[in-house]
């Protein structure tokens, strides 16, 4: 399942209503996270909290931390 990693990519996916789920790291900067979480609430996209940016990055298969990531359904 495709994932968009990072604040810009996740925000774009949410704004375009492509995301089906957004993962957000609890230790990410609230000034960055709050906007996207509010946008998810407005658009009805569920938010799943992850304990750390490092764990979210590792789960997404990257070597650095990630503040957020959006799950995108397979495009047919």
C-alpha cells in the first residue's frame, strides 16, 4: 500500500482527499502537526498516533524520523 511520508506530502494527500489514514508522531512539533490533524478532522480522515518520529520513520522504511505519513489506496 502506497505511503506518502513527511509533512508536505501528507498535507497534500489530505487536502486532495487521497489519504485513507494518517499516522502522526506524538513527539513531532505541535505547530506542524496540529494543522494537519485539524484538516483530517474536517475531512473525516482518521488519525493514528505513533509514539515517536523515529518509529514512524522506521515503519515507513526510511532511516530518519517522520512527523507524519499518509496511507494512499492503490491507484488502479
